[in-house]
């Protein structure tokens, strides 16, 4: 995935692109209304980026105590932005890592 726009375009497909990272796969499934599948991808890896996506998912779920635990593991504070804004921020950051 080279650009954020390509990632957004991929959301219209029936399955995610093969080259997506674990974290981008989680965001892809989240955007396609499959929270459980998204959670599966980040409920295991021990890297801070997975923790960040994990935190976002629990925030979206409404479980703020669990979200805050994962934000702490990601060395982040719960953001004061909408869920959509956080999703975009995470996706753009992940895509910038892959270029």
C-alpha cells in the first residue's frame, strides 16, 4: 500500500489487499464493520503500534478502561478526537511507515 487513498479504495473490495500489515488489516476489517476480526489481528502482537490499534478498537467499543490500558501499553494518551479522526491518523501513520 503506497498511499492512504489506495488504502481507502481497497475498503470497497470484498477482501483486503495481501500486502497489508497486521495493523492495517485490523483497520481494514474495522472499516468494513467487522470489529471482532479487527480485534483478532491486534490481540496478540506485542508491539506499540498494535497496542495503539487495539486501544482504538476498545475505545470504539466503548470500553474506556480497557482502551486506556492499551493506550498506556502503546505509550499514548487517549486522544481528544473523533473515532474517525483517530482511525485516519493511525492509517496514515502506518502507511507512511511502509513507503
